[in-house]
C-alpha cells in the first residue's frame, strides 16, 4: 500500500531502516513502490508454466480514521472532515473520506482477473541518464467524484535507473535481515 506522499526526494538509500530521516512516512511509502515494482518485474521474468505472482501497488486516497480522532480531539476531527469534504467538492478525486470507500482499489485488485488490469511494459533504462525517471508501472488508486461515488483509477509509477539499483539493494538488505531473524529463532529459511 503506497501513498500520494511517496516521494524519492526524501529517501536516503543509506538510511534504509529510516531511523535518521525526518520524513519516514514518505520514505517508507516510496520503499513500498520500489519493492513492489522490483518483485513484480522479477515475477514476470520467471520462466514457468504457472501464472506469475503479481505485486501491485494501491493508494487508498484520503480517509478519516479513529487514529486521527484520538490525536486531534473532537473539534479538530470535525474540522478535518469538513476540510476533506471541501477538498472533494472543489474537485479532489482522492478525498474518499470513509475507510470503506478508500479500500475500493485494494478490493478491486483482489477480485478482478489479472488479464483485465492495465500494465506498462518496463522500459529499458540502460540508455537513459541514471537520474532520469521513466514510466515503469501503474499504481491503482481509490478515487471518487464530488458526490462520493467511488471508482478505481490509475497513476503512473516512475523510477530511474539509479532508483532501480536502490531497489535491488533494498531487497537484498531485507532478505539478509529476514534470514538473520529466521536463523536467530532456529527456523529454516524459506527458499
């Protein structure tokens, strides 16, 4: 699950556990984009008679939750919801307001046959400048109209060659960490 806040500007690959950054939310969501894209590409490259396991990214949009209510208090929570409705009425397709409606993109991906999902073939990034972003995939986004009628939209996922290398390294680090946890608990490491 990604976010509209996922942004490579705040991501420092050397701080992959996000302990030093002031923007851990944005960085963690960008990491989710990197990991999902990389795992999806690896799955599609595998030669197999079986259908590939797909790794897709969803954005739930903006929704009010009980977490916000606890942090803000009653009066501020009402103000937040009012601001959400104003944003939606002014044309924001991302202010679904309820968690039920925000879940539409995730539920849609669980139910729809993969053959009906739009895909983007990953371009060859070798000829590009390492920092030049290119469209490499699609995020599935929960959206609604001014009156709250929900729908699933798409949003481009762009990465650069440099960021693809970062995602390779991030996956290797996560795999080493997972292996270390399994070995510390005496469990076998799944292949």
